C-alpha cells in the first residue's frame, strides 16, 4: 500500500524518479545514436557525390588559427574532418568544439560545449589578416590582433558587417565593389583571411545544407584578391 504523507496524498517515492530519469536517459542516448548515424550517412553521400574524402581528426587543427572560434575554452576537439577540391582550390570542412565552465550562486559547476562548423580554403601565399563578421552591438569595440576597423564605400555593407584588417590598403583592395555586392547577397556569414587560409565558421555541427554555398563563397573571396596584392606577397597568379 502506498504511504500517505499527513493525509495530503501519496508519499514521494524516489524510486519512480530514478526509473523515469533512467528511461529518459536511455531515450536520449538512442535518439543521439540514430541522429548521428543519419548525419554520417548524409555526409558520406555528400562526399561520394563530390569526390571528397574523410580525413583523420588532426589535433593540430584546434590550434592552427588564432581568431574566432578558436583560441578559447578547454577540451578542444575536431570531428567530421573532410577535404577535397573545388575549381582547383584545396578545401577542408570540419566540426570544431570546445568547453567552458561556470559556477552558479549555489556553488554548482556546469560545463557547456560550444560547436562550430568550419570551412577552410588554402591560399597560395600569406596575406594580412582581414575579418568580416555580421555587425552586432559592441562588435566594433573589440579588435583582435591589433586590427583596425575598416569601412567600404557601401553604407549598407558597413551597417551589416564589421570589418577589421591589419593592413587597410590590402583590406580595401580585396573588398572591391564586386565582392561587396556578392557578400550582400549572402546570409550573415563570418569569414576571415588568416595567414595562408581563408575560412568561414558558424554555430552548430557540419551543415550539409549550406556547405556547397560556403565553399563557393570562399572560392569567390580567394578569386577577389587582386593580382597586385598577390605580387606584393610573393605570388603571381598568372605564373605557370
């Protein structure tokens, strides 16, 4: 017979809480497993259609770049690393994650995992940092790597995006009107030229629905670099 607490109803039974909690945990694990299998199958189909290949989860990727979303948090990892070519360019796509911890007012510690989909394109020579991110409150205050804010001739672009460059002349040369027009047609995408890479990143795991568009965007950015900028940095795009 179920116990009664002071005539107010059935007494609390912690066993039921454990049973319900356990059942929910099992359902969560099953759902996560099925979801991951579907995701991996979709990724394999995407690779097969484009001739790309899976790559080992190279640990060096977590520290290869300095800017967002890298350089913060703990337990940094990469997954879903794939690589291939598009219009003669070498590209890579992977999921990057890191953890942050916090403590609430009761002293309880919790950990949050942050995941990003990163797509990179290799450049033929080193270029100064150039970062374009969707404009937000306070985004023009921060300036990583000592970069300086840059405005282009398009007022709409300046309102929608924050641009920072270590070399303003190079930044203006790359962000010419044709590329600015292309970027205004895109979603609010964050991208950066850093060293010998141009990369884009967005929150969440590998997004196959947007991957082709991200690849095309990176190729367009690389193609937008004027020849005189390449020549100034030791590369001639017309040389054979």
